[in-house]
C-alpha cells in the first residue's frame, strides 16, 4: 500500500476493549477542526472494535489527510477473515458495524499484508463556503 495522504497521527495500543475509547478520543483530537470528525470517530470505533474482537496483538490506528478528505486505517496483527457486511436481525446486539461503515464512508476496504490486516475507510469532505 503506497502513500495516500499526509499522516496526521498514529496510535498503537495493546488491543484491549478499553482501547476503543482511547481510539475515539485520539481521532476526535486529531480531527478536531475537520467537518467529518464525528463520522470519523464513529467509524473508527467500529473498525477498532472489529480489530480487537477478530484480531490479536497490538492495533495501530493511522489518521491521514487526503486530497478529498480524510482516511483512517486500522491494522491488527491476526485477523482471520476479511471484513464483510452481514445481515443482522432487529434484536441483534452486534453485527451492524460494517453496515454503518458501508453507509457512511465514501469508500472502504481492506488489505492483508505480512504485518496483518489493514481495514481502511475514507470520508470525502463537502466543500464549505
């Protein structure tokens, strides 16, 4: 994966459930003046949660500013399967994360490397003014 933007922040953490809140705060601070901050925080929470639940070891979060907006990358060491949107019942307590990503992100995907699985999403900014 080549450079796709300017790095605005990198955070690596253990990969514990408590780290999801830390990831949200990190993205909120890093994008404090960005128009898509709230959406980026929500979708980051979904990707980090998936990385912790389905991966192993440390999780790395990268926030990039792109020509069109913002890109968030979440890498975990040992995810088994590829991220995929799945159907969830009305009473399901989980399983809606990638549905949200699919609905709200301009683009999203994943790439598997020797370092693990990187899931990423991009949010194109709406021009202001």
